[in-house]
């Protein structure tokens, strides 16, 4: 895994939750882990990973992912054995 992906994974697992995780950095991390990322209606993004499909809302106008999305991604990764 590239250093940038490791850094983003560290931000996702940081305690307390970081509010400075850019969505444009999360999508490449999903792809690095083997995900299929698809565009959905509006600003939704479909992610197929670990045999599951999740739908996330791409933030706008701010480029930062909200803490709820980061917490959801963290729980999903923990459940499937992904660690920083």
C-alpha cells in the first residue's frame, strides 16, 4: 500500500475522529483495497468491497468527509479486518 493510502487509513482510525479527511483521498483508498467504486444519482457513490455494497454521499461544497461517514468507514474496515 502506498504511503498516502496508509496516511489516510491512519486518519480514519485516529482518535478522536478527524474532521480533516478529504473525500478525494478516501475513494482511491477504497480502490487500493480492491473496491469497485461507481457513480450513483446526485452526489452518491456506490462502493462494492468485502462482498458488500455501501452507498456514501460525496460531500459538497466542503471537500472534507463528515465525521459520521468517517466513523461508518472505520467500523466497516474494523469489521473486515482492515487496520492501519
